[in-house]
C-alpha cells in the first residue's frame, strides 16, 4: 500500500493524536479497512513465519519438565546451539552487536563472571569490592569524557553511575532533569528537545516520565539542524540532546554550538555518546581528528557512554555522567519511611548483577589506554576502507560524513531489497527509514583480514541482483517499505508489536 508523496508529506506533519483518529476512521470504512487489515496480516504472517523458521527446536517444551534434565545434557545442547549461532557474529557479518568477540577476551570475561556471579551491589557491605569497581568505572569514564571526578567542588566534579545499558542511562538522565525541573525550576511538565536522529530511548523516557518530546529535523548530512533545535526551546525545556555519534548515520551533531546555546538559556545539555563515546575518546590519539563533544565544553551537563559497546565489556553495562553531584542526586530514589528499612537505589533497578560490573572494570583495566587507542585505530581505518568501497559504487550514496557507522542510500535501486540480498549472503545490517537507507556499524570483528573486502564484494553482488530482478514479495523489504511510506505510524506500531508477539509465542 503506497501513499502518494504529496499526501504523505502533509499527513506526516499532523499531530500524532490526530493521525491516530484518522486511522480509526479509515479502519471503519469497509473497503479501506479491509485493505489495511489484509496488508497488516500479510506482513505479520511473513514475520511470524520468519521467526518460526529460525527458532531452534532442540529441547523445546510446552511446559516445565516434570523431572529436571541432567545438567550434562543441558550443557551439551547449549554448547551445540551456541556453536551453531556463532559464525555470523564471529566472522564479522553483523552490524554492531558484538564489539570485541576475541575468544581469549571472552574466556577472560567468563572467568571474571564466575568469581562474582552471586555479587549484588545493593548489598555494598557484603561485596565492597563491587562498589569499588563501580566507582572506578565511573571515574575512568569521566576522565575519558573530558571531566574530572576528583574535584572537591560539587558543582564542577563530573560524577555518575552505572546502568544496564544505553537506554537505562538515557532514561536515568532524563529522570534527573525532570526532577530537577520540578524541584528546582518549578516546571510542572517539561520538554526535551532532540533531533529526529536521536535514539528512541529519549521517546521511551519522555513517555515513561510524562515529559513532552520535541523532535526537530536534521540537515542533509544527518546532523541536527541548529536553528530548528534553538527554535524548539522554551521556558519549559529541561534539556537539549546531541548525539555523538547518531545511531542511524554515525555523525556527530554540532554539539559545541548547541551546548553553548543551552548554557546561555540555563538549561541542561545531554551528549548521547552511548555508541560513540569509547571510540571518540581515543579518536584524536588514533589519528582521526574530531570536534569536541564532551565535558570539555562548558555547556555539556550530562553524558551517556556504553561500556558494553566499544568499551568491550559484556552486555549489560553503561555509564551515565553528570556535571555536579547535585544533578546526579535527582537520579536517585529514596524511601525513608518504609517498614522494611531505609531504602535507596541509584537507578531504576534494585538488585543488580555485580558480575557485570566486575567484568566491565576488569575489561577497562586490562585494556588500558594503549589497547583502546589501538582498537580505535583499527576500527576507524576499517570504517574508512568500507566507506570508500561503497563510494565506488555509482548506485549508492553515503549519508553524511561518517567515521565507522556507514549509512548508504540509493535513488537507483531499492535499498531495502539490497538489505535482503545481503542477508541471503549471511550479513545482518540495519535498515533505516526517513530516508530509506541501510548501515553497517564497524566493530573489531570487521577489522579481521578479508572481512571488509568480503563486505564490498557481497554488497556489489547484492546491488547487481536487485537491479536486475523483479520486486521482492517476501523478506524485510516490504516491512521497511511499509514503514517508510505510511504516515499512519499506529499501523507500523501494530506490525512491530506483532513481531514481538511472535518472539514470545512458544
């Protein structure tokens, strides 16, 4: 179902609530409603079948076994499943996903985990070493991001906390700004100003925290439009957002200009460096000059950076940082009157896996600055090589000026069908709407000999296959095409929910 471009342009600018009401009206029109439902069912069935085909059948149960299985049998099956699933990420055919993946490094992380599998930082008196590890990780990251965690001045110190990942780090920062706005600035319902390229975790935070989310356009290079960002700010603005780098196109927003404006307006500025922080912190030293994006800019008041991405720790750890302890305290949750005792947590979770904290600490101290610089150099050099190979294909065009997250689009071929052709050749890339594009996030897995060359040859073959064949009726191309063309995002949300439903169906 294709919406004419002119109608799509108008409908896409309508308020979300109004488009939902229009969807409801259309759904009641017999012919139109039937057509929409048939289209949704076709795509939903395709996604469900795709999930079913890829789901392992070994040790599949309809209910909890009446008698427990032997541990040796369980371990043998898990080893088999893990071995079967490893080649794609191990051989460097996944965009992002696994950022290190070296076998010796993974064995090291496994050993650290086994030593701290029972640790819980909620009980700092029982596991004081975990509390020390967490403080160290925050201090290490603060220093890398242009701050100083050792200052005595509460207003200047850069401090923070650990979270379970980038989404939680972002949500914690937004909670801190919301509560600061309520308690200090007297703002009943504040707003967040961010470019359309900023991570959807900001939308999740706004929805959860009852804060207004204001999305503004990006320029042709994928970077936040400065004038639009400034125009969206008002007296109820809590914080402005800048990405370093943005997930879709791998570009750095004009953070120096935006954060200076935020400081002038006496509002917060958050640099989302979840994806880019542990690359950008070492990029200059690795020979790739970048603009300032961190606490070295006086207007930056908070940051997020994921240790489980290019920090090379195991999945489940991220750092959120603040300029000043006073702002960080708005992140905390306290209950001083509970009958179960005095209760305080730094974030949303109560109990947390101390083993993941130990792994992150062990990774950072084992890697050292020298190791991070070497890895950053390898990733950025490979990113440059892959970018040049894409630029050499006349059918494709790079979006913006990326370093290692390389997005490409096309006016000649259907880029979503190229995505499906790459999947047939064993690659898992990311599809992007608005504009229709795809990207590869380069990691250490792609720096292995021959991987960049294999990517280039498979991409060339995929473009040729799409150019010389009729439109596809299956795969992800119809799903991405529907998401890009429909202004009624409730329909797209229904399809996304149907996909998650399929994942949960046993």
